[in-house]
């Protein structure tokens, strides 16, 4: 079984990587971008039967810093 974990910064948390990407896009002539927020995608290949609680525990303990980040889990067929 596979799962994807999307980790993003919470609203209001400064995002220097997003700012750098935004600045670079402007430098390349892409003027229509108002804001950029960077995040991460983590793909997991899990044993069949791994429950949602186990995946959420992985996120809370290691994959996301829940003080400043949100996460979303997506199971794949």
C-alpha cells in the first residue's frame, strides 16, 4: 500500500523558501505570481493493513513539525 503525506507551513508562518522562489520567478519574467508557499511531499510504501492511526502517528512524531506545519495524508490504490 502506498500513501502520500503533504506537509505545508501553517498560515502566518514565514516562508523564506517560498519568498526565494517568488523572487526567482519574478526575475524570470513571471509577473502574475502573487505569493509562493513551499512545502514537501513524502511518499510512503507501507505494509498492507497499516492503519490511518499509524500513518498519522508517523506524521506527528517525525514527518511534520506540528507546531508550524500542517499535514494531509492521501492513500493511493
